[in-house]
């Protein structure tokens, strides 16, 4: 039988563990982005002479700027993880997240969280920064950039005070339709640039 005095002196242990999920840097992805950039720069060089013969400076500028912009964007996407990697920290206090395309870290405490949507590809946190106001703000975490995504979902579900809503990934047909819509938009944009 335990002594009541000893039992009162025992304090419950607080979970001070912190889980860090950092973006993985894949050199293959970086090389593929650089190859894509080189291909677009090659297209820009290849199209320069035929377009300059047409003596249409607006068409020349539009096509060259488009190809060079895509090449620059590919280079930026390829080298970004080495300069500004995204990271997520989860503890019993809350979430700290630094996204892939903004340098500042955002902090959300668990008592501010209203709703939590979880999947292994995307996490959406609806939180209220000011408890006196009714407005909620979204924090969108693209988990596809982070390593150990399955464990991240498990840890967030463990610490979240609100019951998380589990989301499923889109079906294969939805992904194909979305990819086709993006390709159609790019073709339409190219046609608009060339005819404009």
C-alpha cells in the first residue's frame, strides 16, 4: 500500500518531447529541375533565330520571356530546399511551421486550434489567433514536402485537443483530370502569348 504523503508528492510527468519533421533534400529532384531548365533555355535559343527573321519583336519577346521564365522557375524550385527548407515542429504546446515558400516561422498553440484536417499529403489547421474574436485563420501545411509523413499524422492526432478530421487522398482519375486541366491551361496560355 502506498503512503498518501508520497502519493501527493508525486507530480505527473509532462510530455516535453518535440517532434521535428524536416523537408528531405533529394539531389535527383534538383537534377531533374536543372535538366528541365536547360531544356527550356535550349528551346529559347532554338526559337530565337526563326523568330528574329519574322521581324516581329513582340512575338520574339513574348516567346523568349516565357521560356526563360519557366527555366528560372525550374532552377528556383530545384535549389530552394537547400536554402529555405520547410520544417514542422510538434509538441504538447502547439505547432511551429516554416513553409517552403516563406521564410518566417508561424506558431499556433493547441488552445487556438478550432479544427484540424489531416492527411499524409496535406494538413489544414483552422485556428483562432485572438480568442475574443470569432474569425478563424487557416494554416495550410503541404506535408508532401516533409519526411516521415505517416508519423506526422499520428503525432498531430495524438496532441490535438480537437478530434482531427481524416482526409483521404484524391483518386487516380481526379489526379489525371487535374493534370490534364493544368496542361490545357498551359497550352491556352502559350497560344495566347503567340497570337498576342
